[in-house]
C-alpha cells in the first residue's frame, strides 16, 4: 500500500488585526494503490470553528474586530453597510422590525433622536395649539 496521489486544499483569510493567515477549513484527498492493483480514495475535510462558535459556512469578517462569523451570525450595518459580528451589532426596534447597526451608526442615530426630542420640547413652548392652550 502506497499513496498514489494527494491533494490538499486550504481556505485562508487574513486577520486584519494581526496580519496573519487564518485557516477556515482544510481538505485532503488521497488516492492509495494497494497490492493487487486496487485503488482506493479517501477524503478528509476539517472545518475550523468560527469566532462565533459555529461550524457553519463562513458569512464574513467583522470590520471592527476581525472576527470571522458564520452566515447566521454575521450581518451588515443597515446604515453604513459595513460587515459586523453579533458581538459588535446593536439592534434598534423600528416600525419595520429590528434594525442591525454598528456602534458608530447607532450612536449617531441616538444623538440625532435626542436632539430632535430636545428641539420639540423647546418648540412646544412657542407653538400655540389649535384650541388656544399654550404648549
């Protein structure tokens, strides 16, 4: 018994924080020739767990921390469309449902909403309502 042929396939990505390659999965195909002329094939697929803890297909890499998430856990900020992991996602409740945002977009929207509330509060003293009451 001796190996006739081996093929190794490795899927890599570059970690933006360290600059080093990270292995997503590794596959080896081996064809073996046995005494008597029999040829056998063996396939080995080794999947590495993603940073989210899942072993599903890779969804993407977070722009903030460089974590690699599966397709289920990975998402994009609905304001700036940058890729984000679950750990750096912030969810706001809106009329159309939950909105996934990155930290900077969530802070920007929160500040904008706060300024609008303050403005409405001060304007309410200046505007008379239709029934003649102030405020």
